[in-house]
C-alpha cells in the first residue's frame, strides 16, 4: 500500500515554523509522506520567527495532487494570507467534498471560517476565538478537537498532540503511540 | 543593551528539524537573536525528516562572531558530523574558554565527548547514553541538565523545556515563564 500523503501549506511570510516543522516531522515519523507547499511558489518561506524553510512543492503544483490531509499551520501574517487567498479555499472545498481530512492549528482556523469549511466544533489559538465564535462555530478549549473530517488545535505547545492525532486518524492509535517514547515526549 | 545572541549549528544533512526550530523559535520569542549556521555553507540543509532549512549564516562566518550560547541540535547523521568535525570542536573550546554557554540536545552530546568539552553531569537521547557513560560523564535522566556552562537535553519531546531553560539562563525566569502561556504549552 502506498504511503499516505499530507500537504502543509506555508504562506509566503509568517507561517509559525514550530507548527510547520513539528507537524511535518511527526507525520514523517508516522510513515506519512509530507509535502511542504509554498503558497507563492517554491522559494524559501520566511517564517514567523525568521527561520527560512524551503517548500518541497509549489502550491500551484500541489493543488492538482491528492492528499489524505491538507494542513494549515498558524502564525501571522501567514494565517491571514491563508484566510484571504481564494485558491486555498478552492483546495479546502475540494478536500471537504472528497470527504478527506483538513487540519488547522493556532490562528489558521480563521481560514476555515473565511472559506466556509464546516465543522460542528473547533478550537484555535485564544487570540482568534472571538472571531470564530462570531462566525458561528461552536468553540472548544480542548487542546485538539476532531469534528467530522476537521482537526483543529491551539498553538505551538499543542503541535505534538495535533500531529499525533493526525497520525492516529491516518495510521491508527498504535502507530501514534509508538512515536511518543523515542521522541521523549511527555503528554 | 544589545540583544543576546545564539548560534545553532546545522550539519549538512540530518539535523533534527524539530530541535533546530523549536529551540530557535522559542529563543527568538525570548528576545534572543538566533543564527542558524550551515556547517557546510549557506546552502539549504536537508534535515533528518526531510524538511529543508536555509541557514542564516555559513559556519565559517559565524565562527568569528561572538555568541552567548552555541547550540548543537541532534538528529542523525547530523550529530555524528558535529562530533567528527574539528572546526566544531575549535568553536566549542573557544566558547568554553570564554566561560560562555554551550547547549546540546538528543544525540548531539556525543560532540561534547569527542571534542573534550567538560561537564560534571549531562543527559542525552537514550540511544547514546552508553557512549557518554563510557566516555566518563556522570549521566542524568532529567529532561534538561545544567552543569556549569553546559546545558543538555534528551530529544524533540524535551526541546521546549531545553529552549525555555536557555531563555531562563540568558534572560531570567520571568521572561522564560512569560512565553509558556501564549504558546499553549503544558509543562
């Protein structure tokens, strides 16, 4: 069976590098192939705290591929760019219509709101809570929330739990649990 | 007062990207300027789980600058490269002779051993424990160990604690504590 595939979309500037890298690394440890997409192309992305990450694929190429999950990292102004870019919305709607997973962490759930992605309940970084509640979502303060095919989480400090939940959804709880010890992670 | 400065050295291949990025990002949040050095130059580094990070500085330029802490991330074959590269040893010895901080996480403490950096007690990823004990170090299984000017830690899952300890040593406990809430970190 071919490895499952995940797409992490990095806005041209201000993706939260911990959320990009913790999520991608843990998924790779779980045997899931990760593409790091550059929304503006394949040039290095300057992240929220100045680290520069090279995309493995340009968004315009990635949007024509199939992914088992599409993931939106937080950080600013990255989250706002994801929320305001129509082609991100097109991809999320395609993903939702296909009954496939969508993940968003930190401030990135504002992109679910702006692009009309439904979820019965979600969470986010507290800084965008009001926006999401006003947008009509039922809000939870759990560290990771799974609602239908939408997985949300709260910030860099919840990124390991977010990533492990995604591994669990795609590869099972046993695989996810097997990653905790070697990383010396305390959950 | 000028911002304190940290140097994170990335081997040409196989630095553990979570340890690079969590450490660098948390230090930046703590007001510490971080340089990501490329041991082989300024070209992007392919990390242990395939993410590619662009150095902010080539090692050969960084080695002539002053840093308040020099940090070795783990990952393989990155840690072995750090352990086997004489110019990394030269920099660590210069840092130790100046009474300045050195940090190493995961498998990277093997570079402290190979370059003769003294510490009364240290920790590491369990996979290199035997090597360090045979090398004469007193070994601790604490998640972060500070011994004189040497700070060590155990793996990706302890990287937040490692980074927060470094912020505490350079900027004080109040600054370190102030970072925990906004990251939604559970310590």
